[in-house]
C-alpha cells in the first residue's frame, strides 16, 4: 500500500522547500517533497539570487516583494545564516531623459511604502565609486539585497527535515491520478498518496500540471550569468545586473531568451554581458571570468506570480513565479495559511490561476 | 575568420591532421593554446618505437619539428596562444588570446585537445614541489630546468618510469618509485633495468601518507608494506596516468561514452572519427588514451574523412585509405594493448551500426575475433 | 637550477634576460616560461591559497590547474606555466584576491 | 585515506566535505558541487573531476562508469572580461531600469 501524506509538494527548489518548511512549523502534518533531481539542480541553483523589490511593478507586486524581503531577517533566525544582506539596490540609467520615469516610479512605489531615491550621477558615484562615470543617475532603495541561494535552499531543507518532512530526490513524477479525493502520485521509484497536493516545480510546473489535467500558463526563459574569479571588495550594493558575493565573486547577467529548457550558454550572450559589465563597472575589464551558467527561469504569461488553489481540482494548489528567491519567505507563509486554514492573511486574489482568461482544465 | 577546417589543438594529432587535410587542398586553421606548437612532443626525449610506417623511428622533439616544418608551404594558418573558449549560437567557435575573442566559422572541426594527467591525492599534495610527472618532464626537457634534487615518483606506469630514467640522466637523485599495487604497472624491461642498475628503490604495496614542508615540500612519509618511512624529498612526481580532455566536446554538444581502457569518459565517434555532432571530428588522445602511432593514425583518418565530406577525395579512395589506416592502427595499438583496441571497437559499435562493414577488410584479415 | 648540458641537445636559447620577482632581480633564459624561470632560481612557491593560506606552485604545467597563478606586469592571475618570461618583466606572487579598482592600481 | 585531504585545489574542499554532501543525498558531481563549491574555482574541476567521481563511486558502491563528469562550462579557461567585450551592438542584454518604468505594461523580473 502506497504511503499516504497530508501534503505532497512537487519541486524542492526555493519555493517548494520554503512551503514545506513553513508547513512543517506547525508540526501536525505529514509532508513529502518530491524532486526529479536534487535541490539546486534547476532554477534555484542558477540565479544571481537578488532579493529585489524597488522597481517591481505594478506597485502591488512591489509591495508583495517588500513584504517578503521584510521576512528574511526573521527567516534567518529560524533556519540559520543564508547570507542575506540588505545591501541596498541601485538601478543605473544612462540618459538624463530617464530621470523623469525614475521619478514617476518613485512616486508610484511610495504609495505602497517602498522608498526610492532618484540619485544624481554624483550621488550614485559617492555610494558606489566603482560605477562608471558615464551613468546619468540611478534609482536606489535600501530594501534591496541578495542572498546565497545554495545556503538558502539547503537550510530550508535542513530545517524542514528537522521538522520530519520527508524528501524524495532523483525521482521524477510520472503520473498523477485522483481516487476518492486522494491524489495518487506515481514516481519513478514508488507511488505516494496525498490529501493535498502543491505544484511548485518552477519551469517544470507546466509538465506536472499536464499530468493533473491543468494548463499552467508559464513560459521558460533562459538567463545566462557570468561569474568572475573572487575579487577584493569592489561593489557594496546589489546593482541591477550584478552583485558581489561574500566570497568575492561578481555575478553578472541580465539576459532573457525563450529557448525552452535548453541550459547551454552561448558566447553571443556572454560577450554582450561582458560589454554590459564594463559599461557599468569599467574596472571589471581586468577580471577573469571563470565560469558562465544558464538557468531556465519560469515566467507566468502575464509576468505575475501564480499562487493558490487550482480552481477545478479540490485540494490541489500551485505556486509558481519568476522571483522565487525574493518571494520565498512570503510564499511559504501564505501557502501554509491557505493549506491549513483555507484563507490567507493578505489578499492574494490577483494571483489566482483563474485570472487568466484562457485558463483551461482538462478535468 | 572563415575556413574549411578548424583544428583545435596543435599537438601531434592536430599537426598531422592539418598536414593531411591541407595536402588535399583544404584551407585549415590550427588553434593552439601554447606559445609553440607540438603539444606534449615538445618534451619527449625518449625514442618513439611505435610510429606509423610513414615515419622513421625518432624522438618526440624531432618528430615535432618534422610535423611543424612540413606545414610551411601549405594553406595552414596557425593561431598560437589562442584557446577555444566556447561557441556561438550559429555554431561558430570562439577563440581567445587573452586580449580579444575571435569567432571562427568552419565547415568542419577536428578536436585534438589530447589528454590531461590525473592526480593521486594525500595530505600535502598541494605543496609546491609536488607536481605531475608530465610537469616534471616539461620543466626538465622543454625548459631545461632541474625540477628538484631529491625526488620520488608515485605510480609506476611506463611513462612515469621513463621520466624517472630521464630525471636520473639529468642528475636528479631518484629516491624511490612508490607503487600501491604489488607489482610495477609499467612493463618496458629496458627502463626497469636502468632504474634497477641506478639503484632506485621500488616500493611496492606502498603509498604516500603525507608530504610536508615550510613553503614547499621537504619531507615525505610513505607507508611501505604497512610500516612508515620518512624521506627527505624536494620533488614529488605524480604518475597516475591520463584521461581524455572533454571540455570542448561538451560545449559542442557531443555525446559521451565510458571506456575504461581508453581512459574513462570520452566522446563517442564513428569509424570516420566523427562525433555525434555532425562535422565535429575527434583524433588523438582525446579519442582514447593511446600510443603516438595511434594518435597520428586517428588524426589521419579524421583528416581523410573531412577531405571526403568536403569533396576533395572520392568515396572509394577515402574508404580504402581509411581501411588501411584502421588496419595499421590495429597493429600498432594492439602491440601495446589489445584491450585498448577492443575498447575502441566497442565504443564505435555502440554508436554506429555498421562498424563491421566499414572495417570489413580489417575484420576479414583474421583479426575478426575482436 | 638551469640545466647547462641537457642529456638530449635541445635548442634552448642561451640568451640571458633579467626579470624581477617580488622586486628582486633574477636571471632567466629567453624562451623559458615564467614558472620555469622562477624554478631555475630556486623559487617554487608562487603564491598562497585563498582559503587556507597554503603555499602553491607549479603542478600541471599545462595551463589547466591554475596552481601557478602569478601577477605579471600588474595583471593578476596570469598562468605562469604558459607565459613566456620577458626582459624587464615584473613578476610577483599571488597572495590575495585581485583588486581591480582603478585607484588600487594608481591609474 | 585521511579525510582532511584536499580534493579540490581551487576551493580547498576536502574528502570529508564531499562525503558529507553524499551522505545528505547528493549523488552526482554537479549536485555535490552546488552544496560544497567543489569544482567551482578557476580550474573548473579540471583536476578534481575523477577524484570526486572516485569518492562517489566508493561511497555509493556504484561503478565509475555510471558517474558522469560535471557539466563543463564556458569559457573553457579563465578569460578576461576585456577579452570578451565584443564590438557588436548589444542585443540580448537589457538593463534592469529599462524594464521598471511604471507604465501600464507590467512585466517584471529579478
């Protein structure tokens, strides 16, 4: 007889493992997380890992990001040091004509409590002397920062395991059926049963959704990132496009290509990214790039997170979004409320799956 | 840049492939990372006995000179100090010299990046003075610098023993060959005899437990048959063996297979020496660790296949040449190791259905038992 | 130590050149790599590792292992094993993460 | 073998750290790499690949032939950013700021 769980989460990336950890805090539920590979082998392990708020638009989305960023210090107290640093975020612009839209952004975000300074060239260079003198200015906010994604996912999982969450790795889900309200999840290794099911498989959620008979409207977008050798401290802030990690490596990249699940890097993008790097930080010209990697990001068709119940299937839930690192503490918290109490403390109506007019369920 | 054929690596395989291809009128570029051509031939002072019949028996350094000099009047462009760093979306290959990156557009590519030395590890192996046996040979024979005064060698394959002999000839005191197994791996009697006569202790059933020193290696502790022995040593040479270099093949999306006798993971290839990625060929040690004769022959097979696919040789002629080359390769390689050639055939059979037809003459020639 | 009479006569240039290592002047032969030129002068330690601060030197001699990183004419993390030594070259040991800031380099 | 022996020269990761990663469930080089940083340094696992494969093989009692090398990445050797800067007009890389303007098309990233 297949083992039955209260909750099965599919996907052990930053979103799935956060949900599992937050759910396990109550201690009552039997929880299993299934991953086709090993944690960090997918999107969560191939990101710059910004906790980025200030220019997330529309402003309600910025607000969600801010709420999540505010949770990080509390999260660290529970799961340990994930190298979360609220460095402040700088998004430079190169033309004076952009200042007006920067001011509009600041005004709009102020309505939800996100404080943005629109800086002059000199103010930016004072904050971050390594930036190019060619910039015209930048938007700046104290709320932005970054985190070590490897530590974050590892510590979510460690804390969840301590709370007796089970994990099954290297175990792709092959089929999902429903029998008298219970989900029967067939994996490569064995069959599991679940009362509640959460799809949190990032870009692979589309495929898993199909097994359940639901179309999850998301795209796969490849992002390529360059990593320098460890350098002596160069930049203090998280800069739109790059950051310096604790060990001195500078991670650079802001590319987007729709090429499905192809995770190869290409010299075309690597060279373009190198060009961006020196446009922002001329000093980087001397640094060696030691590796480049590509991640397949998930982007819902309208750009906003998809979070909540799957409307046509009782006890099935979905949590899929582009900014999983930024949002993971909030998503874990909100999904826990939803699975246990059936309602959330903040309004998540805008995130529902059935907001998409083309929402389809084959059930 | 544009070319008919791009060869990655200017060692023996790359140079020989360039010669054969360019002799067939193929415009060729050879990219090599180092400041001079020849790859590992540049420090080979031992006499090479297993060369294809078109070459006289000679030492590596003179063979290198031959291979380089005969490219002089051919349409071959050499890009020294350039490394392949990646590929573009459209299939062009990017090479960099540290100052700029050049895209090269090539109809065909032969990758001859050779092999890398493996390491034995023990506490202290990261100290200066601990190096691969190949590195010690480079320092001594190519750079003409004594790598140390009192040396030990860990591992006892033929190459390690040969370099041990060369170390002694250059005045280094070789204080031991440390072998984990209960017998020597190498089997060249002449070299073993030399070491014995030079009084080099051979420690079988032994391994290094620790290397230590302030700033560089000064002392080594070995475990010999269960008891520890301390030695004052300033050069530790690690001779574990070679494994094919894989990076370019992965970037070119080639499929890999595992063949222990050929050095581990390596790209799959056909009897044409073509990999699973069309127009990308492999030759030399990158196609399986072997002797110099087989390195040169795989390069020639790859070059003939490229000539055929570019219409510079007709099918019949190319097929016949390849069969002869495979025959010679069989003889040269199995003289050293039957297992290697078997591994090669197995690798090709797993990749390509008609290997036996492609190599018909070879299989008809009482070789069939492969 | 330089080999003067190699057991196999090679074509090594006998032309002597001068370079410096950590501000000390040293001799080398033209055509030698920086790594070999240092070893000819009895210098095996090229730098220290970044985490455990352990000494590092030549290991693979083939431009792969990055154990021979040196600073050459102000450029950090140059592979000593595949870079030829040149007259007047300023070489220094690799003891810290590269500081690429303009000010740090006096530009 | 002394478990404190370094396997990855660049990141200075020892046998014990690799074994711990395997114990926590990782069984490919890439998965161990992300947990330990083994193979992430300047040489990009060129020296430690087969050493780590050997440890995985012994720890999990799986033949070496089933343990693949890690994913090998561009650039194939450390390359200066100045050597990568091309002359072609940038096309595939956009700036964060250019995407953040609060117009009504509301795509967002990061």
